[in-house]
């Protein structure tokens, strides 16, 4: 028994570390697209859209490549939109078919995307559209299946979820590495071929270090998975033996087979779990969607207007703009360092005794209050800094941006995991992300307003978004009221219990 427990702990730790490396090296590479564009331009992708001629030295001088830039921007726009919107369908897939099917689909899409880049060239530039979209969808599916690993470590559940989200953000450095390797003479084709071959590692991890269905929360005793998934589980064996040992007085004994037992257990569980519809119609979902959508829109608009803002503040100094652009890119790599702090905030109550009558979910919700409030406060400060026309202040803005972004996405996944049943996690997470992706499309009208009537000055749009950001505080306020209500009901139940008088047996 002790050897089984030791082997299980080792399995859990290997799953945690390998999942971390998977998210850090593969899942979110799309968001390093800016580094990849330099390589693609150098290799002549979409160059047929540009006017070119030969200069006196015999080299090709490319002129008027706005059409080329538009194509690169459109590739990223489609891929980043699918990265969020496809979560709705992938969530249903994950909840109904489990981890193995979802991961095999993710690996297939990811490998297809990397192979399409491998066979693409300047003539076949159009392949970038399906390639980057497949990489984006495959990457987010890998992240979704890894988030459940937090269930293996109950005391650090939210910390692990936020850590994985931070690793997803920091994986943008992969395209930066590809850019550096390209400058050293290693072709784009070779780099993406290596990424394609790494899919073998993903398949092996799926079979050995991940469950076929889902990791439950809380864990059952002796819970295991991987190669042992098809074998008898000691917990299940002991449970069935105890069930058979129970006498049934006044009725003939009837022994259910394993399929009947599983059906009965599933039906009993379904009666206790809220329906998906009730979760979607709850105020938790509405407030959380408002919280995520507003802050995500604020960040997306900042990124889309960053270059013209820096050009304006630097007074067209190209070197200064390049310096601040590099500073912004470097801060984005720190997401994996910032995200776990949010997880520590969410898990700070773990290991402490619960109040009388308090449930684990109520304790988790109460602990999430500080995380939700701090994330909203960070976004408000970030939006205020963006609105101030001071170039040196943008260093602080970049720091706030990466901290707030890591808090947003890590906190989003953690709150969905806390507030809604585990069996609906994939669907709820997917619905939140896909709906917020649709709302984030409002960045385009805002960008058009800045470029058109406002003549490139985003001040009034920034002020408006700062005022709208105040709405995100509704979410922590509602959770606070809900927790207070639960505490009051629990206190009333205890008062009623203590006031009950036992009958006098001597009478």
C-alpha cells in the first residue's frame, strides 16, 4: 500500500512538471507572432503584394508593403479570435469525451499547423492562414486539458492553474527563439519541423501521464490514471466489497453488475449537480463575463494602439520607439513569474480549518474575493497610466499590463473551477472565453474612432474605457454579498439547532 502511494505521488509530480513544460514551450506560441513576422517578411511571404524593383546594388528594394502588413495582421486576427472563440466547442468536447480524445485532437491540429508552416514558402503564403489557426486552437486545447492537473494538488489547486496560465503567456518566447535561430542561419522550415516532431512527446504524455476522462475533485482514495487506467482501482474494489457486505433486511439479495453500479452512481451524482443551463443563467456567470470582457477589451485595444501611441509620445523618434517596443516585448516574458502570485492569494486559506457548517466551495469563493478585487484594481491603474501622455511612465504601464494580464487569465480559469461544478468546467470556461472574444471585437470600432475622428489621439477613448473599467468591481462586490448571505444562513441554521429542546424522557 505504501509503495502504491509513493508511485501515485511520483505520477502526480511528473504530470505537473511535464504539463508545465508543455504549456511553456508549445501552448501559447501564437502570441509571439510579432517575432515570427520578422522572419516571414525576410523569407518573402506575401511579398507578391508589394511593388519591388532593383536598386543600384542589385538588391531588391520593397516599396509600399501596406498590403503585405494587412495580410500578416489578418492572419493573426483570425488565429487569435479562434484561440478564444473555439473554447466554446472545445469545452463541450472536453466535458463529453474526456481528456484523451481532446488531447489527441489538439495534437493533430497543432501538428497540422506546424507541418503547414514547414511546407509553406513565399509562393504558398496562403498556408499561413490555416497553419496559425490550427496552432492557436491546438495550443488552447492543450492548456484546457492541463488545467485539471490542479485537482491533483488540492492545497495548491488555484496556484497550479494560474501557473499554467502564466506559462501559456510566456510561451510567446518560442517564436522569439525561432527568430534568433533564423538570424544564425537555421531555416524556418527546420525549426517548425522540430516542433512537429515534438508531437510524439505530446502523444506519449497523453497515454502515460494523463487520464482518459477527467481528474475528479476532490480526489478519490488511490486515484490513478495513465497506463493503469484500464486496471482495477483499489478504491473501487474496496468500495464494491463493502457494498456487497451490507445486509438488506426483508428483501432478497440482488447483486448489480459493474455497469449497473456505474449507471446508478452517475444518476445519483447528476441529481445533485446543477444543470449547465442554471450555471449559465446564474449571476456568477453574468458578473464574471462582464469582469473578463471589459478587462480583455482594455488590453487588446492597448496592444493594437501601442505603436502609434509610442510614435506620438516619442515625437517620431524611431530609435526611441524601437527601445520602448523592445521593453514591452521583454516584459511579456514575465507572465509565468507573475501568475503564481494570484494562485497563492486564491489558495491562502488551504490547510486552515473550515468554519462550522462551511463548505469547501464557500471557503474558496471567500478566498477569491481578494483576487477579483486586486485584478480589477490593477486594470484600473493600468488604464489610468495609459491615459496619461508621458513616455517614461510607459515603463510602469508595461509592468502593470503583464501583471494584470497574468492575473486576469489565471484568475478566470481558477474562478470558473471554483464557482461551477467540475463536470461543466470545459463548457463554462469555453463559453466565457468565446463570448468575451466576441465582445473584444469592439476594439476595431475603437481603433477606427482613434484613427479617424480623433486624428490618432486615443485620449478620449482611454478616458471612456477607464470609466467603463469601474464596472468590473461589480463582480467582487457580488461575490462578497453572496458570501455574507451564505454566512448569515449558516449562522441562522446553527441558532435554530441550538434552540431546539430535547424531550424530557423522565416524563
